[in-house]
């Protein structure tokens, strides 16, 4: 791989310049040996047979590095009862935590919050461990007093000092203090009322303190407002509704629970309307911004895949250049296009490690939405509902390549040495 100069792909959003993911860049999205994950077989046993487990994040410090509590690694996951239809799991999602001494064998610590959390249910976020205090940032979905299930999304935070690590277990039992931290402003970030009918997003908070400037930031997924003045996408007026963006807020005081909105870091105007779970990894002097998205979230005329997409910049606020020209870093093989999803990246020595969950296996439909056309028993049988194998990814400037895999649920600790990469794809 060749380290190339970082380009300037910028436009203007509100009163500040931001980076854009352009239709021209997406023309080079293609499956190659460097970005296609191997076929992932399900593990012989799931971590918890009673749970669907999907979006997962590791406990980190202020600078995004994986951290431990007295030697224990801690992971957090969205979960739902395994006896329910997988497509319904988002309607009852709750956060559970897991802990491990070696990053290989994990134990379930139970449900994280009591009934005092905001929302009808909680979606993805992140967790910060700072001087003995645990901060969990999450998406509060719906309102607790709503009669019907709703998808209103707000960014919430919760904190507790009650984290106990013993010789045999980690106990997180509160009490928690919950706050609503952010809601869309209608200027930089589309409100639910402004939404044009496609998926509305204001979720997936990710805490990150810039190691070079010391500025605390909170990244999140959102949509840029569409108005009559918004340029059309070629001849396609409807394409304007594909308006996903990576939002950011900053904390002028440094308090993890005090935030002010800023203009987006990245806008996918006319490209994609769901840039999920954005996060940043500082690696080898560069800032790497990653998101996950689905094939059916790309605008008409763009051939994208379910995958992990990324960009690189010399500073946290950009400008960002797409990795591998198109942004595609990891995707699924053509004969298992939906096997993995919700990729999360962290740095380990000279390479990147990427974990994700087993989504729908043995399904080659045109879109993930076609899953609903299968009999319910087949939907359940094809759903993985646990973490897949961890991918090892090499990175050099704006080029990446998959180097191999680790076992299911193998999330190495910072001091764990990895074997020399062996091609298994």
C-alpha cells in the first residue's frame, strides 16, 4: 500500500465548511480481495442462548482507547429476548454489559439500566470510564409515556460511580443519573418533523476527546435538512432526501454531560441517508472516521453494499478523504451479502481490529428488507444474533486491506500480542 496525500473534499454546511461523500467517489465502490470478509460460520454456542445480541461497543477512555476496570474488559451490547422475531428486536432493545479477563471468554453482567432510563427503549451509544466514573451515552428512542411505539430519537447520557470489579466478576448497579444531552436543531440537523419520509436519524453518540487539541467531542448520526433550495442530485429531485451526515457537538467546559452542536463533520448528500455508528480512531498520526451503512440506504443509481466505510484526515474536523477512493473498507461476500453488520474499529499495535455482529446468514436477497418476505421461522433461523469473528485490517494512509480474522467474541486487550497475519480469505 502507498501512503497518499490527504485531499480536500469539502463543501459548505451552514456557516462552516465540512467534508462531503460524493456520488463520484461512490462510483468506485467494488468488492475486492482487500475488502471482502470471509464467510463467517456461526459459533457452536452463542454467548447467551436467551438473547439476541447486536450492536456492541467496548469500554474506552477519553481518547478512544480500549480501557479496563482493574484488569477486566467491559463490553456493552443492544439485546432483546431470543424468542422474539429478529426484525422486532429494535422495539424492545435494552443495553446489557459483559466482562472478560482475556478478551476471549465473556460473562453476561445483566441489564445495565433500571426503568429510569430515557425513552421507551435504548439504542446504540458508547461508554467512557474516567477516574472511576462510568459514563454511558445512548440513544433514547420514543418517550416512556407514549402509548404506541414511536421512533423519536434523542441523545442521552447516564453516569454512575458504582462500578465494582472483584476477582470473579464486574458489577455495575447504579444508581444512575440520566440527562437528555442533545436534540436536533433544525438548522444543521433535521428534526423529525422536517424528515422527508425516509429513515429519520439522530442517534449513536460517540464520545471522543481529541488527543492533539484536548477538545471533547460527541459524534452522532443525523440527517442534514432538505429545503427547496437544496440542489437536486442530477435530474433526481427525490435524491435530495438521501441526506445522511455525521454530526458533532463539542463540550466547551470539558464536562461529558454538557454539549453544544456544531456543523457536521461529513455529509452524504445525494449518496446515503443513514451513516450509522460514526466513530474516530487516531492511528499513526491520522484521524480515521468510520461508519456502517446498508445497501438499501444508498441513493438510486449508486451500487453500494452493506459495509464499513471510512475516511482519513490530518485533523479531527477534516477535511476527510475517503479510504480506498470510495470509502469502502469492509463488506460481505457476494454470496453472503448480509452476514455481518455494525462494524466497530479500534487500534491495536500496527493494525486495526474490527468487530461486528452476525446478522442474516445464508441469505442472498437483493436487499435486507426482503428478509421480511421469508416465513418467520426462517427469519429466526438465519439470524446470527451474536458477535462474529474479529477482523484484522492493515492500514497505510488512505489504503486498507483485510489481513485475517480472530475468533468469535475475541476482542484483544491492549497488551495482547497477535500472531503474524495469515491469509484465511
